[in-house]
C-alpha cells in the first residue's frame, strides 16, 4: 500500500523539476539575448560616431630620401673612408680619387694665369711706348717738313739768280735734288706717323675701359684656374647630408666614371610614411589631420604621432611602370589606392628610429575636415638643398683670394700716359 502511494509522488517531483529547469533556461537565454542586442546596439553607435571618424590601413611603409653619392669627374679610387651602416656627417670625406692629374692641371693653370697677366701688362706698356713713338714720328715729320720748306725757298731764290746768270744750272739742279729728297722724307715721316697712330689705336682697343686685373684674357685664365682648383677639390667625394651609409658599391682601385653611383646616404631623421588608402577612404581625409601609427618593428607599445602632409596626385596604378590597360574588353574593377604622405615627429624618430621600407599601421582621424584636400603653393623659405652649400661658398672665397694673389704678384705697375691730341688725329 505504501509503495503504491509513493510512485505518484516521485512522478510529480520529476515533472516539477523539469519545469523549473526550463524556466531557468529561458530566463538565461533571455538575458543572453538582451546582452547580444545591447552589444549590437553599442557597436552600431560606436561605429557611427567613433569608427566613422577615422580611417585605417596597414598598407603603409616608411619612405625617405636616398641621396646618391656620385663623382663629378672620372678617376681611380685610392681611399674609402665609410662603410655600410656608418653614420656620416655632411661634408665628411667618403671616397678619395687619385689627385695627381688634377694637381698637375692646377699647377699648369696657375702658370698660365701668371704668364697671361705678364702678357697683358705688356699690352699696357706698349701703349706708353707707342705714345712716345708717335711723338718721335711727329718730331721727324716736323723736321722733314721744315727742311723741305727750306729747300723750297732756296730753290725759288736760286731760280731767280739762275735767270740773271749769277749761278750755274748745275747748282740749280743740285738744289732741286735736295728739295726732292726733303719732300720724300716728309712723305715717309707722314707714313711712319700714320702707322704709329694706327698701332696705338689697335693697342688701345685691346686695353680700353679695363685694367690689367680685369682684362678679358686675365679673366679667362683665372676661370681656367678656378676650374682646375674645382677639379682637384672634387677628387675628395664628400657626404652631401647627415645620414647613414647604405648600398656601398665602390671598391679600392676601381676606375669610376662621372655620375656613377658609389654609395647612398640615408638621412633617417627626415623619413616620412606613405600610407596607401583605398579610394573609398579618402572622402573625409584632409591635410593637417592627426595620425596614429604603429610600426611592426616595435609593436603596440610605441605609437607615433603624425600629420597628413598631402595626398598623392594619382593612384599607385597610374604611376606604375606598366599602367593597367582598362580599355580592354576583359575589364575587372579593382579598388584603387592613393598614397597619403604622413610627416613624423623628429623627437619620436630620435627615440625610436625607423628605417626605409618598414611596415606600419596608420589610423587617420578624420573628424576635423576643415583642412584642404590639395596642397598649396610650395614654400620657398626652406628649400631642399645640400647642407654643404655654405662650405662650398667659403672654399670659393679662399680660391678667389689665391687667384687675386697670383694676379697681384705678376702684374706690372704700368703708368697711365695721356694720349696727345696730335696722336689721335
């Protein structure tokens, strides 16, 4: 009797426990569904207000200037003063070429300049000599003219005496012969004076409106000496900028030609990032927007702060070596990418240096769209130029001082003589 009554009790208990379990399961599923719905709503809000204010790409790479070191004249390499990975300062000697030929050419140019200065000084000395020669020819002409006038007067008197029989015909002929000789001398003196004047005119044309130091021949010889000095200086091939040596190709004893690449210098302090964004990501991108960059070499522990410096003028495919031919029949649309140039902070680069070609992930914050889409006119305040320009100018001043010293040592003190009015008529 007791066993019969206990069976229904167990059945009722099992049914009740199953009902409770189902209620708890439904309650848990409801809570889970609510969490999922709330998460989806939160993600939607974040995507609309947060994610949409930035654009991200991992197609970003470090770029920078690769400055080629090239000789400006042919020669044989006799010394290499830098190796790959070495840091070099601007104007530091990297390679030396054999200077013997250039040194000999400089010595010859120096001798030519000194000789030219002496020859030009002679031109100015000739002017004084020719002026004195003209005065001498004028005196000869005056003397010959006076003598001819004297013989002419004697002949006139003797002709009157000959009519009266006071003198013989022989004496008259002798006087006539003397007059003829005097007139011939006068014509010769006139011709000599004209020739002297012509020589002076020609000499004055070679020296007019200039000084021996500024004479064209002296300037030409000085220019040849500057060229020789420059050639000797260029046997020392120097670093154009501060940076690290890479791609060294030159070897000792190698005969190099003008313009051949010997090595490269990479100024890692001037690198930037080219981030290649899809064309659909550029709608809100502007110059001046802030950028966060993470380099694979350092990971998420290092975040660089950058700024959008400019957007490329074309897609990467447009400037490729073999551009795509989209006019063909088998055309497939491909999403294009545009390089965006991002400048980096110099202090961050000094603390965590980057190298050309490293990969990064770039996130551009596009919430501020007040900037321009295109760059303005390039600034001329800080043009890109070699840091050795000032040193080259200083070396040029030193060369000019040497040239002027050679001119002063070889020039003669030629007095300036006034040209008389008779010598120019």
